C-alpha cells in the first residue's frame, strides 16, 4: 500500500487495464526495488546493514499517512 501511495498517482485496476492482483504485485515489486536501493546506499555510506534495513526512508514512512 505504501508503494502505491508514494508512486501510484491514483492508479487503479480500471485506469491501468490491469487485474487488481497484478497492480498490487507491480507496487510490491516497486517497493522492494526502492527499499533495497535505499539499504544499499546506507550501507555504502557506512551504516550497519541491520540498522540500514530499519532506517531506510521507506521503512520510516511505513505506517504513516502522507
């Protein structure tokens, strides 16, 4: 849901012509890709991997409405 809120621009199954589960999958993959990129950047910048996984910007926004 967070990836859809952040990247979806209101996309719906109807507006995209996709089945609902495919649309959800699209944003699941997009979230995972962005999350991994954020973790890799934090680790590269010297953050411990476990801490990077918890402090990635997408994880900090999880559970918040924006």
